[in-house]
C-alpha cells in the first residue's frame, strides 16, 4: 500500500515512520519551506506533490492550515483521503461556529460572545460589566492572532480580564491585525477529550485523552499545545462517546473523514460535560500515545479503514499510554530572529536510527554524517511514550525512557505522573467514564438519532 502524508509543518512524521515500519511505502509532503528538513534521511520526501498524489493509494492530512483544507477537498475526489475539509476548518478555527454545532448536537456550552472589528475590545469590556465582578473569563482568538496573543484564563475576576483585554488590544494594534475573538465564562471542573476516527458512517477506535498544556511544572508558563498527555481506549457504548461523538454522525457525514476530538470540562456544579472545542485532525502527542496502544501492523489498517469507509476489529491494549514532549530552545516560540538556527543540528544521543515504537521523532533528521540531530526550526524535537496499569505508572515509565536520551539543552516536565493521575481521578469521580479502560474488541453500529439529525441539518 502507498501512503502519502500531507502536512504544513511535517509534524505527522511519527505517523509516517510508523506506517513505514509496518511495511508500507510512504512519502511525506511538507508545504512550508522552513519545515522541509524534518525527517530528512529517515523518510522519503515528496518534493512534487502532484506526482506524489498520482503515486499514492491513500492520502492523509494531519492539519488543515492555510489552503490545505481546500486542497484536501479536491484530493478527496481523486483518492481515499483522511483529514482536512471545509467543515472541519471552520469547526476548528471559527470558535463560535464550533460552539453552535456543539449546542445543536445537544452538548452543553458555556456562556459565550464573539467580538469582531475595530470596536471589539470596547464592546468586550462593556459585555463583562454586565456580569458580577467575581466571574472569571476565558479569552480565545478566532483564526490567526497576533504574536503573543494566546488563550488566557482569568482567575482574578473582571479586573484581571480588563487588564488582559487592554494588553491584547495593544498587540492587535501594533501588529495591525483585525480583532476577532470570543469570551466565555470559565467552567470549573475536570477536563477530558473524547476522540473517534470517523469513516463516513461510524466511529472507529474511540479513546479518551487528558493532557497538560503549560510549559513548566506546576502548570506555570505559557500554553504550548501539549507538554504531556495520557490516552486510553474506550467503547462507543461508554457515556462520553454516546454523549459527544454519536450526535456528530449527521454533522460529519459526507463532509469529513478522519479523527475528531471533542474537548469538554465535566462541570462541578451540574456534573455535565460542557463543550470547549473541536480538534478535527490528528492530535500530535495524543496520536503518538494512541499508537503506543495499537500493535505494530494495526495503525496502517486503521488509516485504511477510516479512509475507505470500512469497519474493522482492532486489538488495543487495555492499559494507559503516557506521553512526554521533549524540546529545546527556542521552543515554545514559533519564530525568533535572535534564535535562528538554535534548534537545528543539535545532536541526539541514546537513540538508534531504526524505528522505535516508544520514541516519536518530530523535528529530527540525519546530518551529513548520517547521525541523528534536530532539524528545527521550533525545537519541538520528539515525544516519548510508554504504557502502564495506571496513568501515573505510564507517565513514570515514559519519563524513565526519556532519561536515557541526551540532547543539549533538552527540557520536559517531570510532574506529569502526579498531575495527570490527579486529573484522571477527578474525571473518574464524575462517573462519566463508566468502566475502567478496556480494549476495543469490535466496532459498534448504531441508528442515527433522528432528532439530532434534524437539529443539525443546517450544518
């Protein structure tokens, strides 16, 4: 089988290497010029996308950045294709649209308001005045935001949020960006993601994810996307897949094929899942952790079945998978003139060039002496995964493996076993997990809920 992985930045290199290790022909096509070095010497790079497309049997998009979703819509007419579509581009990047879809699917949503244009910040200040001063707020950008404008969660009520809004307004003005953002009320509770791989009619491989996104131990510092995560398999009959995934069948049918994660907080007061966001794509570290649970030879079968609309049986380990992200400067900065080249060519010790199912190369290549080095440009070098009977044990084993690797200036969080186990315990206490982690022995079939189908028809 011939697999073509298409990416803006090449962060699907671990998935491509996994499919190659399973005995298939694989090519990686990277859109961004500055990301071309990732995987060099490790994977066949496709410099001519159209020629690679003609060659491929299956095409996998890991993101829908920029024009890739429109490209994927065209490719889907030619080849079985996973990921990226017009619908999922809007679901991920237009947060208010995503919230409306969640509401129509019967998922509880937070108090939310969108602000656009030159008066956005003034209107936002007026809006939060209509609530008690003690209410905490979450600020999230719609689409592209200025450098330095990251999701912010206020814990000091209205005054804290007003100060942050002033700072953000300055960033938008200085960088000449048009304001487009949402404010939502902060929800107190336990956060969890529920993912399924949609094959056009049903979900394959349902699983749960918990993660920590802050840079430093103790959840200090900026959000990085992910610092560490834990994943475990579930079934479509479990409470959260029933609540969060099944109502999406009629939303996605005919418009998207691939993985989608629904991120929620189980609210303390109501004990109900409250919608946060959709991630309709591969989940980077979450996908690496999922691959740890899937026997070698099975991941490519999952991709093929998803792309071609087939139902399959997978033997997934009934344990937890733990992931640790390993990085070097200038990460998590995406660009810095003062650090150009800082994350390129840094030697990596303690690893072999052959495939290792526990180590997932992201920004890694072979140098001119055929040695493993970092490829840059961001410093997100690799992730390490392991399994365990508990979240804590899985994370401890991943950290133990990480300590056998040496990269100058490498950093990673050491508190993941403790904080992720605590997060899992909080989710489990809500009763929404139903049972302990379990293997997927078969793929459930279900009838579409007519009420939800009618409710979502406009999407």
